[in-house]
């Protein structure tokens, strides 16, 4: 199979991830639930993972690295900490349903959308500057659009938030492992990310980086600490990690993050952009296709959405799947991004790469597209 759906999940994992998962399954039990060797090994793993991930993502206190089940879990914690009924919230025009559906659950929300043309960072900064005001309770910005690979100007948005004293939540679902992510440099209140995408960990894992805010628990239950008390502990990470940890997941996530650090995010991004450029240039030469891309290497990562003239995106995706080529087609759980970019009528087919993809696979995709998509008439 040719797999180009890394923005959903990186299917090919480093072999170290599998080994780490097996080690945790066989030799680790629940941390904080006993004093015997298997619990001690589990506790050591958690501390090591928090420390190394904190170093990777600009968090000086490892206890502020919280493990979640995915990025959506982390975003729900962050949003429900800072947003309340009647709040004023500013978001980008490229947010995922993990943000927009969570916000939709609040009543009387004053929701303001900083929209702007694809790959136009200056316009995006201008819109955020216009919309963030003294009544703004929270700003939410994705680092990279999951649909288009558009790198949003998070650093500039963070600077506006610091200047105006507004807390910032960053969705790093598509950037962690590909771009530098730094909680403390940004001064963000929270940064959420999954483990199973650019960090090459198992599905069902995630990380929430916590700044200075006192986070509101989403789940309540046992933590292995303060067991006499019926309130959740005040301290992190216990406050946000109720129940038994997914130790095999954390072990695999740590192994995946170490793989990323061994290569370097710069090299990973460069490789991805080269493959994206290979596809983009080919599609630009063929009038049957409408690619949504830019040749600016700073504005787009290794993600490229496109449409085929006269052909439904999901039909094209199914035809590729029948040839054992995996791309995602449709609306990618981000209808707001499609509305902002003007693709809400048909959606797109999305190409997204990992460190394991090769140029020959792009050639294979192009060959399949040439067979599937009929020639233009006239």
C-alpha cells in the first residue's frame, strides 16, 4: 500500500515504538498504586516521558506535561478551563471540529473568526489584531491547518495575546514533530497535540502542555494521590489525569518522540516539503486538477489538498483506495477551514506525508490519478 494519510495517523511507526509498547505491557503496572517494582518502573517511565517531552516542547516543569487520550481530549480541557457561557472567543478560520464543536456546546458565546486567504500570514495577523480586544476571554489558533498544511502565524498571534493579556490555546495537532513548538516562548496557556501523528506514537495518546492557568478537570476519579480527599488534587499532572494511565501508549509515544528528535524536525519538514512540491508541480501542469498549495516553504508543510475537475472528491478517494493508495477525501473534520478557503462545496482530496514516504510513491500516485481522472472536454 502507498500511504499518504499521515495527517490522520502515521501508519508506519519506528520499530522502537513497538518494542516500547511490548516492554510496558509485559513489565509495567499502574504508577502510584503500589510500591513494588512494576509500579516503580511505570512511575520512572512517566517521569522520563514528561521530562523529555517538556524539553522538546519548551516546558521547564515536567509536571506541566499532561497525558491525554488524544488532542481533542486536551483541547476540551483547555477550552473548558478558559471559556464559559457568554465568553468572547477569537479563533482562526482554519480550526478543526475539536475546537468548533467544543465551543458550539456553550450558550451565548461571542465567537469571532479571524479568517483570511490561504497562505496569507499577514492577512491572518491583521484579522487577529482587529478582533482581539479588552473583552476577549480566550484566543484559539491551530498551528497548521489539517486540510491545507497552511502554517498559521502562531508566533505573531501569541505576541498579540501577550501584549493584550489574553490567554492563548494552540492546537499543535499537525505541527508537533514537524515544526518547533514552544509553550513558554509563546506564553501560551495551553498547547494540545496527539501522539499518533507527527510524533509517531500509538493511537489513543496525546499531550496537553499547561502554562500558568489552573486547569479544570474534565474527568474525575482516582489519581493515586490525596486519596482521602473528594476534590481532585490541586497539583499537576494529577489534577488532569484521573484513572489508570495508558502506560503502553506513553511508552510508545516516548519512543516516537525520540525518533523525531534523533532526525530533527527541520529534516523531517524538509523531506515532507520536497514530496509535496513534487506533487504540487505535477498537478499545476495538468488542467484536470486544482491544487491548493504554495511554493513558499515557510507557508506550507507536507500536506496538499486538491480537487479534480468534474469529479467528487470522495469518489476520487475511493478510486485511489481501490488501487491500494490511501489519501483522505471529504471535509477532514474541519468544515470551517473549507468555508474559509472556498472549498466547502466539494471538499478536497488530501495528500499528507510522513518521514517514511518516498518520491517513487508520489510517482505512483500521479500514475493512478492519470488513469482515474478523465480528460477534459474541449
